C-alpha cells in the first residue's frame, strides 16, 4: 500500500485538511501531522529554540504543539517513519486561499512541500483560491478531484520533476463542471501594497495588525501563462517550483562586475 503524509498551515482542524484526507484516502495509507494552530505565512520556518510535542488525536492523526508546517514534515519523517518505509508522497493543503507568485516564499503550505523534496520525497502543495475567506460550507469539490488525479498520477506512474522540485497547485473557485482543466504555469509577479493597520490597546499602547493585500499581479511579458491568469481563466494552475534560487542568467554578469577595474 502506498504511504501518503499530509500537513497544512491552517491548523489540524481546517476543513481543507479534512477534505484532502477524504480525497486521498482511496490511494493509500494516510498519516496526518499538522500544526496545532494556524501558521499561515510562516515561510520555511523550523523551530530550534523550544521543544515540540506530538499530540495524538486519533490513529495516524497528530497535531504538533506550536510547530510549523516544516516542523511537521521534518519530525514526522524522523519520528513516525523508518528508513526504507518513508512516504511515497507528501501533500500540503488544501490551503484556505491562494499561494501564487512571490506569495510562495511566505507560504507555510509551500514550505512543507519544500521540506518534503529536501528529503527526496515527491511533494505537492495545493491551495484553494477564494474570493472570501469566510468559506463556511465550501465543499472543496474541484480541489479534491484535482489533487486526487494528480496524486494518483504521481503514485502510479512517476514524479515528473527532478530532485528538490515540487508541484505548486492552485484551484480556481469554480464548480467542477465549470473548470477548463489543468494548465502548466509559471509564477506571476505578485504586487503588494501597505496593509498595516495601527491600533491602540486599552492601555493606550500602539500595535499593528497586518491585513490581506488584494490579489493583484503582473505578467512577465513572455509566452508563458501565469498561475494568476490560469486560475482567473478557469484552469487549475500547476507550477513546478525549484529550490535552486540561483539567478543563473546573472552568473557571468556578476563575474564581469566583480572583475571590473
């Protein structure tokens, strides 16, 4: 039986995580290790300054007290699995909200997949684009069908990427019948504004609350379609992400710059 490890960054009670478990259970043995609380936008954070503790909720379902998605994957692989019996697939999600463009660098959802491929395990991050995060009653039907098809393909055929590369999947907010299919995409250029709100607590002390930026982007002016445009046009976006951050087309330019008199 195939072994599948699940996590997320919205916390162990997230309906997106439970939908993911339901979608992938027919494909193999599921183990879930998820943060005890929401860890959105925590990036590829690993906890080094305090102890972490698994709390067993039910068979093969754990929350990690005060842990990040990266912690969940790292510790699950080292504490719950044995050498030679590692997961065949790691899936992070279903995230409540998109992870497109440079948001991938902030994303705890994407970071869990990053950690997975650092350990040589095929990994997928899957996120649900939502116009309104008050998602109560949302059924994740298209996301469940999409991730089932992708996971089945990885498990039964082969992983299409190289080492230290993962799939970043974004699902449009559509009924399954209205989706146009899968589209392979590049990361768009996410545009940001200032959404820091200043307030005062009852003691008169000033504090800031960071809000959400509108989902705005730019295209890269080449022949590839971006993840943003694909989802807006009704496609499931699939972007291959590499952990090699080297700006390779700048290596020679930088050498020339360093050697300039």
